[in-house]
């Protein structure tokens, strides 16, 4: 089962595929799917694969206090970025 943030990511990614979406989840920033793959390559995040009934899902993350540093790396690499707060 996908988390609410993962479901929101899918909707936002479908509407705005040109952005890499960063989600605040507590004191961490999470990225999902293709966005996670970009973060792994550009920022050097550790990839995590989550398995559930819907299949395997790539995700990664880092502490929220590193967000500005990571955004600078992504933008310098030519990526458009969006920081998202999960919907309640």
C-alpha cells in the first residue's frame, strides 16, 4: 500500500512532470519513483526499494536540514524542483 505522500507524488508528477518533487515528512525530505532516481544520481542519496502489493517502489530521502544544499545541487544540474508538504 502506498503512503499518502506517494499517492500525492503520483498526482503531482502527472500534472507537473518537469519538476523533481521533494516531500517534507517530519524531519526528513522524501523523494519517490523517478524523482528518487534523479536524487540518487545527482545528490548521492541512498536508494531504497519498498515492496508492497502494488509492486516495488524506489524511494530515497535525507534530513530536512540538508534541503537547501540538495536543491542547489539539483538546480545546478539543470533540474526544476518543487518542495511539497503532504496533504492532510
